[in-house]
C-alpha cells in the first residue's frame, strides 16, 4: 500500500467515523427530546449501540494505528538495549497481528451466521447483522496495515518508532 493510498484510506475512515459520530449525536438527541415529550423513538438506543458505535470504533482503531496515536506503554521498552528493542517490537507486533487476524476470522464467522439468521436486536426491530461485518473489515484493515509496516521493517531494518513510514 503506497503512502498516498494509506493517506486516502485514513482520510476515508476518518470521514466515515465522523459521519457515524454525527449520526449517533442526532439519534441520541432526537431520542432524548422524544422521551421528554412522551413518545420515545423505537430503536434509538439500538441504532446508536449496534450501528454507529461499531463504525466509530473500528474505523478509529485503523486511523489511530495509521497516525501512530494508539496507546504505547514504553516504560520497559525505553530501558532496553536497542537490539532487544527491535526484537521486542517484532515479537509484540507479531502477537498483536496474530490476535487481530484470529479476531478478524472469528468475527467474520459470527457475522456470516448472524446474516444467515437475519439477527435483530433482542429488544426492538433494529437489524444488527449488517453491522456485524464492520468488525472483521476493521480488523482486516488493521492486519493489512500491520503487515505493510512489518514488511517495511524487514526491508529497511527500522521499526515504526525509528521512523518507518
């Protein structure tokens, strides 16, 4: 994935997350106003929970990783010798990649089962199966980003902390 393609994907995901956040705000405010006047909107909580939040979370994970804004606990890392730092980053990144890939697979299996049975919210009419595919797509994009970074480390010998683009 080129740097230009990565920036476009990042910008696209940022817009998608922003639109989802705006949708969540509209549904939340509309639901609160409707409850105040005595006629709540059916499914407003489910729309926020099952439709808008997953989009914001999984798009946000990819954007945070791309911008290097994810949480890093460097307490031990900064005290390691440089040679061990590279090995620690490699092992840690590989473990996160394997976990993310497994989560991607299992969430895809669950989403296909939900699609097969046309799963809806247990308390309302809101269908939730379409948005169950957001998790495997988001995790898949994260795995691709991590694989591209891993290949860059192999190619250049530098970790993300050392300036791999």
